[in-house]
C-alpha cells in the first residue's frame, strides 16, 4: 500500500511540475517584450536612444527654414534652395553618424569644422568632443546649428588626435552650452 501511495505522489508531483512549466512557458510567449527600454546613455548603458526625435523636436522644420531664407533678400533662389537642401542632408547625416556609431559601440564623437564655423559657434574649439551622455541630455549640441553650417560629427577614435594639445570635452560655461541661434546664415 505504501508503494502505491509513493508512486501516486511521484506521478502527482510530475503532473504539477509539468503544469507549472506549461504555465511559465505559456506566459513568456504571450508577453510581447517584457524588457523595458532603458533610456540612459552613458558608457555602461545597454541601450542608446537615437537622437532623431529630439533633433526634429528642437531644430526648426523645413518650413521654418524656408520662411527664414525667403526673408533674406540678399540670397538668390538657388542659394535658398541649396541652403535648405544642405540643412536637411546635414540633419540626416548627423542622425546617421550617431546611429551607426551607437551600433558599433562608439562612446564619443568629435566635431570637425571650418574657420567660419568657429566664428559662428564660439562654444566650440579645436579638439572638442561630446559623449553619448551629452547627446542624450543635450541634443542641441548636435549640428547643424544654422543654415550653411559646416560643423560635422564623426566618431572619435583614440588614435585620431588632430590637435597637439589633445582632446577636450565640450563643457558648459556657467551651466549652459552657448549654442548659437539658428537664425544666421553661413554662405561659402
């Protein structure tokens, strides 16, 4: 009799274990994606959020740029169209550079620019770079800053030091970044 009770207990235990496994597996497959999106940037983050939404939110739209450029009587129609197209291309290029960099595990990006950009962007200096954390918290630091802007972002590699004084982090002055107003034009 005790042998029958032992066998029944073992069979009942196996049935309960099987039912428990079925319930757990069934619940996992019914959930879409139980992981929450981690929206932190930083060196040890798992997920890096694309700056696309932030840039389109803080940068003027194509319509605003067109309106502004049409008010500039010193510009020809061809110059206005080129400045608008360059703005849109530059914005797309910045987003692409960052998204590709994130996919490759890039943590920092450096600025490249011309002399005219240094005059219009006084917050920049030779050798400046920004981090994923800054991009996440301060998307206004991403180019283009104004129509005709030549400032570009590229992945910062440790071996590509352009300046004898080394790389310099882009730091705020008095708690703010002095990003220029977009309502200026740089014409070649």
